[in-house]
C-alpha cells in the first residue's frame, strides 16, 4: 500500500521542482562524500604508486604496481605481518572478554535485587569518569612491579595488556547492556524458572541469545576500539618490535619518516582499513541502533 | 519445550576454572611475597577466597555474575586511579624510584674506594675442592696467602702452597686453580664479588689477576639519620625532596620516593617551566574539545537535515559513504592525514599550490587538528542526529502544522529543541571524550610545535592528556611520574565535573537504576 502511494507522489515531481528541492541536496552529499573519502582514496592511490615517493604522487598513479606491498612484507625491522597478527589476536580476545564480562555483570544488575546493587551501579558510573588512559602512568608502574613476580603480567607482554583492558570492561559495557536486558520481559525468565531452569541456564540459553545483536555490536566496537588503542598499548608493550600492535607499530614506522616510508605505510594502512570498513558497512544497522540507544532512552 | 537438565559439563567447566585460579594464586603469592609485593599478594589471596566462596555457595547467585568483573575492575581501574592520586603527591621520578632503605644501600655501595693507594693485591681464582665454592687466592703484602670466599677470608699455611714460576702459585692444597677458559664461562659472577676483609673493608675483584681492598667512603648513621663522608668529613642530611644533601647543597645520587605534599600541584602553578605552558595547554584543551563538538555537531545536524528527505534518491548509499571516516581505524587515518598535511610534500599544499606550515605554525597546526577532527567526528554526529530526527514524535510536528505553523517555525520551535534535548547527554559525553582524545593530537601533530618556554616538553596543540604522556614518558631529563600524575589527576577532576554536570542536567539517572 504505502509503496504505491510513494510511487504516485514521485511521478508527480516535475523537473523544476526537483531542481528546487532535491538537486542541492545531492550536491551537498557529493561534496561531503568527496571530503569524507578523499583520505581513503589518497591512501589507496599512494599504496599502488610504485615510486612510493610522497612528493610526486598523483591521484591515479602512472604505472600502478605492488612494489609497496612487497617492501612492506619484506622489512625485517618492521614486521608488519606480526603486528597484524598481534592486533587481531589481542583485539579479538579482548573483544570477547569485554563482551562476556560486561554481559555477565549486566545480567546480575538487571535481574537480581541484591544488597549493594545501586552502589555498584553508581560506582561503575563514577569509575567510568576516570578512564584507564588517564592512569597510564600508574598502570605502567604497577605492571613494572607485578612483572617482577609474574612473568605474564610484565611490561611488554600482550597478556598483561589484555588483562588490563579486561579490567576496564565492566565500566564500559555494563550500563549499556543492563539497559538492554531491562527491555527483555522478565516473564520469559520466570516461565523458564517454572520449567525448572537454573539461573545459569536462563542466562546462557535465554538472555544471551536474545541479546545477540547488541552483543555483536559490543564485540565489533571493542574490537575496533582495541585495534585503535594507542596510549596504553604503547606504554605497556613498549619498544619490542615483535610484540607491537598495528597501531603502535605503524606509528613508529612512519613517525618522522614520511618521505622514506610513505608508500609501504599506505599499503599497510590500506590492508588494515579495508576489512574494518567493510565489516562496519555490513553491521551498520546494528551499530547505528547501538549508538542511538543511549539517546532515545533518556 | 526446552529441557533444562544437562548440568555436568557446566559443573566441569566450573571446577576446572576454579582449580586454575586457586593453582595460580598458590603459585603466585609466595613469589609476590618474596619480592615484598605485599599489596598484590593480599589482593590475590582475598580475591581467590571471595571467588571460591561465591562459586561454591549456591545462595550467592548475583555474586557469581558480578564478582569476577568487579575484582578486575578494582585491580586495573580503581587501584590505578587511586595510585595516580597517591603518586601525584610523591616525587616519583627518575632518580627517585627506590624506597629510602634501598636508596641508602645503593648510595653506600656506590661509594667504595681503595683503602689506600697501593691496596691492590695479586690474586688467582680457584674453586674449593670440597664445597665447590669460588675462592680467591690472594697474596698479602707480607707474602702470606689468603683464601677469600664470599663468606670470609682464611689464612692458607705456606706448606699448602706450591710456588710457580712468575710469582704465581701453581697449586694450592684443597683448591683447584681455574684456567682462563673456565673463568670466561663464569665471568658474570665477578661483577658483584665482595669479600669481607674485616671492619667495613672488602676485597673486590678488579680483574682475573688482582683484587682491590676497598671501603665505602659514605657511612650511614641510622640513629642520626645522616650520611658522613669518611674522607672529607662532610655530612649529608635528608631534605624534603627525598635526597641526602650536604650543607653546601651537594646531593648524593640516587634519591628515594617520598611524599611531597602539594608540591607537584604548586609546581605546575608557580614554576616558570610549567606555569606558562600549562595555561596554554589548558586553554587549548577546553577550546579544542568545545570547537570539535560544536563544529562536528553543526555539520552533522545540517547533513542529517539535508539528507533526511523521504524522497531523496540514493539516501542509503550516501549515508553508507558518509560514515566511512567513522569506520576507518582512527590511528591509521590520523597518520595518513599527518602525511597529507606534510609541509614539503603533502598533498594538501600541493593541491592548493601553497606552502602553508600546517604542522609547524601554532595556529595552522590548530586548524589542521580541527579539520581532521571535523572529518573524523562529523559522521558520528550525522548518525545520532539522523536517529534523533527520525525518532521525533510525528504527532507533535503534524499538530503544529495543522495549527498553521510555517515549516521554519516548526523547525526552530519544535524540531530543533526536541532534537537538542535528546542529544544533549551524547554531546556532553562527546565533549568529555574529546577532552582526553590522546590520539587525535599525538598522532597528528605530536603536540607540536613546541612551546619554547616549556623546555621542549609541551607543544601548542598539546591537550592535557598528551602533555601528561610526555611528562611521564618522553621528557629528555628523565620521567617525572609524580608531576605527570598530578596533571592526570587534574584532568580527571575536570572530566568528572563535566560528566557529573551532564548527568545532573539531563537527569537520565533516576529512571535507569
């Protein structure tokens, strides 16, 4: 029905009216999109420009080739592929851990009425105002101390980094997930309880599956967030080339060396960006609903 | 109908995880204690007991879900926050890392000097045949021999010595002399080889053929809490800054960690090297965050209004393309932008046929930072604005139109206020986020160009968090963790005030708990 109506209306629009109400909207869209995509284009073009020289680069290279990619993969001082692997592993493990810790705590905060519940919620909220990155100095000193006794919690170890991030998980995700759980009618759990389900069965078999779309968004956003984290990662992983993530490694690779490393750098940036952008496009709908969830609730 | 019966695998997982945790604690705590890491040892023990209790007690249901996360939160977010607060009141920095006791030990042991000018003895290294201990066979000044082990020295009777050709011994009863090759393999052991030689004197290995008799020049008197230089007679007393200082102001390295009250804070407010830069950094932090939020929100809202027309074709395609900057990994896009802004060969100057000093002029660097954030932040604002506009209750808008309000009036008096109301919490959150957006500054300009009066530490585009990072990890004269934590603490107070204000203002709290 509705579609038919829209079709009828669209037919009515004359060219003159289109020019007046629509053309400038397209123009605005074109200009903004050009601005939005330019860095991506420029990066892609540089990566295929075999000269790899920033000063002579054109938007469309004269003789496109893969030389930059070869240089990138074969630089023993800057192990791009190892950084890439580190990033994927650290971000992947961390995204799942963060989601799980947040999802679990949020279940208790949403479904159980226990002593100290309000205090916990308020505390989490206040703690969130002190992001871990402001405490980078003390996290550094703390790991220096712990690492003397426990090797996997030492500076330079990626497990230490993952555990530090896991410590921040509750603060980041618990509130958002609690809000979502609150929208799941509690009659569902109660009827399951009558059927003899234990609390863990309700959680794992009913609540978690229902929350799947939100959990997917949290995993995606934590994944991207960890890939992009620079400050804590560089403080904790330090200067060991083989344990760095892409974010820190690429920064060290290009810092002050735009002239020499521009071509291979853009090749690396392209490889790392494209999958993330595509993934984001696919999950766009969910991400957008996650972003606006906070605003429509208040 | 689902069946809810199979409990065994879950129980197994629970037992394995709890077992692993307990095993870890049993393994880690003794090591922590041996390093005198009391706090963490206690924390691990208490946490493990708590988790065991919660998971083995069927009544503590809520605890099972929340305790593990809270334990991690306390250790890695609350403790660092409190620790930051503590360090802000100490002089923790390069040269002040140790506690007082260890620092004095280091001072004394750094001060060993020869007892007198010819206190050098020829020596050969051997191994005790019975115990396998390393022993130094030392020829005393009177021609007699000593066997010096780490535990102490003993005389060797002349009868036990077989003299060799070049003034050396060729064999000693009860000892096995080591060859050069054997020595090379254990060379590290001699770095710190001191043998007590009576009084406060020691034999120290100088090389493979000689020892020196040394004694510390500095002596610590615990009762008076002072250090005396034995050869010059100068006394050093502790000052408020955790150093031993003589009356002439001469300091002994290293110092120790001590609380210094508000000194880090007053230093930022009064010290010439920090006051000026701090003022600039603070002003830029506030205005940078405000400008970013305002400009991105303005453009995001306008875009949302322009593109949210029901009859605009390609609307979805436009939206997908517009959010690419938001989807791109920000570290990489910032570094790409830094390349594009490069003054000599960056694309921006080349396209405009200019040579604008984008990153080396303080104002142009600020403009560059804002342009990049406009690029990076607008998509987010566009998305949330679109969401808010689409969520507008259509009845109100229609009612106003029926009442004869013009589209402009409907927009200014109804749509815009409603959109602003829904988005205010997100805008304030965005302000708080930008306030400490380290990467946006550090990866693009590195905080530069440098503020000259800051001694090279602060830059004109530095915000508080990047200034903190530089104070802590990058200043040439060593790392001042105390000062960095003070600035960090200050940053926290500002962000917290902004957030609390926002929650007050938007009153989202009451109906969410």
